[in-house]
DNA sequence: TGTGTTTCTCATGAAAATATGATAAATACT
DNA sequence: AGTATTTATCATATTTTCATGAGAAACACA
């Protein structure tokens, strides 16, 4: 559904939301804890910083922090730099243009689902995922140590 | 959503369903009409033939035909050899195992959508797409010459 | 039997995604 | 100032996906 890189971004941002206690978190820490390639994650987070989703700081006590409150940060914003979730690439049969006016053979049946997927990413926030972890499946589910 | 190869498969099978009048259709014809790379499509269709979805015949008057009636041929069967639509790769956060018992942070919110997507591919048949073309958006929509 | 047509198969290539390693630049701390 | 730490950047490698090309195998037909 989303690329490896988009998945890294999602998991890393979720990690940041869960672990930042005022101080930035280093790429090393995140990469180690989430078993991701360190330098690759570095580039990925750097792009998110350029997009204004994270702040980055170099040097000792440096690292990454959320630049947006987690209840206002949608999954779409996190994944969008790495995956094309809407517009082009939306048509199941790969048409450059596919709309109600110029539908492909699958358009009318597929449209609703594609919109739901798009809506999911737009409407789900990082906070929603955290809330889900903290009891989404019942009051005593999980211990909060295994977010992704 | 699906790979380029899966998309080729989908469009080619739809083409076969629309154009076979008893005789096999050659890869050359399909590739030309749908603007696909000929040899690549050949390999793709060959795999569908091995899966029992198409029949292939060599030599003059050879080519490919549907081996399954189009009203019993689901999009899932066509795409599945090329794209992992369920099981692994289903978890939004990339977990090898992600279930109600061992949910990732997105599981409960994502599950329903993932199931709908899976159901779409399983339940939609090639015939459904053809029907869609022949008036799915209204009685006089389209002329049937632009399936995908 | 021969010829042309078509799939099948293999070898290779190109492009994109993913990943690694080395170095530069910035910063906090002593 | 000096040093260690950390991101930023560049170069490169690996893997996967997508694509091309040539020839072998099968087949229809004359």
C-alpha cells in the first residue's frame, strides 16, 4: 500500500510522538529501536524536516522533534512526500486521467474505495494511532512498548 | 496500489475478454493496442497461462485466450501473481504479523479498509468491469472502444 | 518437408527503490 | 579553542522492477 520509505516515515514519526520528552531524539536512537537503516532514515527524516513536519538540530543534544502537534498531524502529511496517494497513480488501470467524465473500466467500482483510502490518511492523526495503542482494543490491551 | 506488471495483466485480460471471438489473440496485437512492451507482456501472460487463467498456443493462429469464463474470473486471480494484496504487506506499519491479537498502532483503524480492498479484488469480476463500461455510468456512456 | 508465425526462454540492460559508507557542517560542552 | 556529537550531504552499492533483444521450440499450413 505504501512504500518502504513511507512506512519508515510513519513509524519514525510515531516513535517521536511517543518518545519526545522535550528533548530531540537522534536518528541513531530511532534507527536502533525500530531496526531501520540509519542513514536512510536520516535522509527520510531530513525530508520531513524540510516539509515542516519535524524540526532538526545538529550537534550534541541534537536530533529530531515533531514540529506539529500530534493531534494535528495527519498520516497523509507524513507519507505524502514518499508515496503518491491520490491523483496520478490512483486509477487502477493506470490512466493518466480517470474521472467521472473519463472513467476507466474500473472507475465507478473503485472510486469509492480509493476515496476511503485517501480519507483514511487525511483524517487519521498520529494521536489517533497513539490512542489506538492505549486501549483501542480494550482497557488493558498492550503495555505501550510496541507501537508499530 | 498495484504494480505496473499487475496493471498490464489486468488490462490485457480485460482486452482478451472484450476481443476474443473464438480465436486466440497474439501478444503483438494486445501490446500494440494497449501500448505495452511486447516481450514483457509476453512473460506476464505466460505466467497467467501457467496459473490456468489463460490458455496459450504457439505458431500461426496462436496466441492467448481466457481459460476461465469472464464472469467467474476475479481481479484478484489476475493480479495476485504479481502483487501481494493480502497477508504480508497488508499491515500499514509493515509488521510480519499484525492481527486482532497482535495489532500494530494502526491495525484497528486500517483493518476495515484493508478488508474492503481485498474484497474488491476478490469479488469484482472481469465481467463486472465490462458491464461497467457498457453503461455503468448511464445508458449512453462511451462507445466501448476505450476499456482501460 | 519447408516456411513463416507465434509463444517460450534466456541473457542482458535500464531505471527506480532501498541501503551503506565517508566526509562536511553545525552545535553543545568543557 | 578544542572535542565529541549529531545532522547534512555526497558518492556509491545493492536489490527489485521494468524493459529489450535474440534465439529456441512449437505449430499451422502449403
